[in-house]
């Protein structure tokens, strides 16, 4: 069976969801702390962004835009359970990939018509040479549409993504407002990201409290030219 968008060596969502859980929890806690009530937040597809979504279910008057089928299922289940008070969901539509991302022209057209306060963006790989990458050509295009719709962009990627280069690049470091990673990323890579992006959050894996936590205890905020916050 052909994979939408020409994916190369792309594992499914379930296969990826159990990897590096402590790092994902720490990164997700830190990302969730950025989200304010009453805003429009976009979440790209991926297991780290799914972890972020689990932490946003109690944010009041929140609208979530996503091309992730698992995130859509999570929010629909929450809405059925609670009724009013659950985040509003806008699922983009499109063709599903193996990693449960909705991609293609339908998704891209829907996304480009939106205005999003904050995009929380995952990546298959991150490198100083290629920027943010994915093994799926169509997903790269949909991620670019998400970027174009957002006023502010925060990337969530644990240390295992560093040095990985997927088939297609979808963002340069200078297009990102904030990069969130975990404390297992080596110091040289942290320094490079800080110089290229300008703002870096390094979340402590030792202090991650899991899905119920709304904020990453022990997170170090680093900003170029400003030192540690």
C-alpha cells in the first residue's frame, strides 16, 4: 500500500508513542505552560504534541487546531465526557499518513485560512544543517501551512531528534520563536540552538510529573543575550 506523501521509514503513531516517555513528558509540561486561556493553539501531528494535548484539557475557553487524528480522538472523547468546558476542536481534514497525520491539499487549504496565536510543532528530526525535517513530503507541506498560519511558533523535540535528518525540510531555525527540549540534549547542541533560535527551554526529566502536570518543574529558560531566567 502506498503511503500518502511519499513517507520513507516512517513508524506508526503507536510504535513511536512509547519511546523516551520521560523526555516527552518533560517537554510537554514545558510547552503546556505556554498556553493561555482563551487563545487559539495549533498542534501538529506527533507523539510529543499528543502529550502536550493531554495537558491542555482543562485550559478554559481554548480552541485547538490539529491535523493529528489521535489528538482529535482525545478531544472528542473529552467533549463527550464533559460537554461544555472542554477545548473546542478544529480538525483540518486531509489524507492520513502512517503516523496518523492528516496531510495534503485539503488540510493545507484549511490551515492557510486560519489565524493561530501559538503553534506547537513537532519534528521527526532536527539538525543544524537541515533544520526541522520529516520523512513525509506531504506532511512537510502541511507543516509549512501550519507555520504560515501562526503568530508564534514553539518547537517541541526531545534529545533523540537531534542529528536526525528526514527526507524533507519544513522549517529553518530562524523561523522559530522558541525551542523546547529536555536536559539530555548535549551542551553543544543546546548552545547551537540558543544561538540560532534565540530562546531555548530545557526541561528537566528528573522533575517531570506526567500528564497531570501543567508546568515543568525545574525547567530552565534560556534566552540569547539574557542568560538564564
